[in-house]
């Protein structure tokens, strides 16, 4: 635990072929917790008992889970806008069925929080797709709630005003936020510090990721190691003092040739700053 928060890592950032390697790499990075990608378990690539035993033996806390949506295409901003999250009708049935399987996994592992991308939310509640998307998010929150887990929507694909409107529509389901400042830069969705302050009461977990903005309109920004991008980490970590639900800062690194080194250096950076 560094200061108020423990430091963890996203399992997919470590690219583990199995649960034992996941635990070994997480311990090598010096973190205390893991956010676990759950679909490898659902698809039979990892066993629940193997995951449970490996994390326990490595003295790692299972902080939360992550659901990947069917059919998402991240090759361009346009493609992910069309395929992301719960909005596409063509993948909704598969995503709903996957959530029902994942809810059982969540319950068996005792995970209390699961995050995913909702996709590009309609900006206006009067939009004809608004009720469809909110209804699907409400349904997923209910499915995971049956497994004992709260849902957190990951930031980035919409600005904080749009996300706030969606959260208000989902207040009864207690849907929260997995805040990712790097995503806001990658998608060009606004200032991370202003967004964090606005969303603070609903933020449950934070991804630690940095990025540089896109050079051209309608294109991706570039993910970089923490401290090499434009995220103002002093301001972000200061604003986190207003997020009472956050217990874990989860390092996410999705590119680069030295992920373990980048994750370790990020953990060391956070420990220095938080002291």
C-alpha cells in the first residue's frame, strides 16, 4: 500500500499464457494486486482453481475483474466507434450470454467489481439509441449484481459530461467509473483532471496509463510509459483525494517492448509520489 491506495496491475498488460506466469510477472513488478481479465477463464484458457491458487501463493490481492466485449475492432477510431461496447445489435446477444457466464466466475472467485467499456454513448438522452444502450447497461449491471459484483464503466470513449448523464440514468444500479486518464488523451475526450474532479463521487477504480494526443483529427493518440505523456500526474493524484471509493491504482500498459520494466518503473514512480 502506497499512501492511501494499493498498487496493482492489469493482468492483460503482462500478457501471461497461464495463471502461474501471471502471478510470477505481477510479483516481479512488485505490485500488491491484480485486475483480472475474466474472458480467458470463460474461454477455457485458464482454470478458476489455477488462478485462485497462483494468486494466493504469490500473496496477490484480486482487486477486480475485466470483461472484453465481443467483436470490438480497435484498428481505428471509426471502427471502435462502430463496434465498441454494448451498442451494436449484432454482438449484444453474445455479450449478454458472456456476461451471464462471467457473473458465475465472478461469484466463484469472490470478485466485487468488474469493469468494461460501454462503447460510445449517445451524447443526448433524446437520441433514439439512448434507451437501448442504457437498458443494456442496466441489464449487465443486474447480471453482475447477481454474482455479487458492482459494474464500473471505463472512461475514454466519451467526455465526462456524457458519461455523467449515463451514470445518472443508472444511479439505482450503482454503476460507477473505472477512471483512465490515458484513455481520455488517446480518444481526445477532454482534460483528465477536470473529468476526474467531475466524476469523483462515482470513481471506484483508477487505471494508471499515460499518452500523447493525436497529431491529426479523428486519429488515435499514442500510449507511452507513465511520465512520458501529457497526463499531469501530480494533479490527477491530488484529485484522487476526492474519490473516497478508490482503493486500488491499477497500472495498465498495452504497448511497448518492455512492459514489465515500464510497469515496475510506474510502480516505483507512484510510490515516490504518494509518499
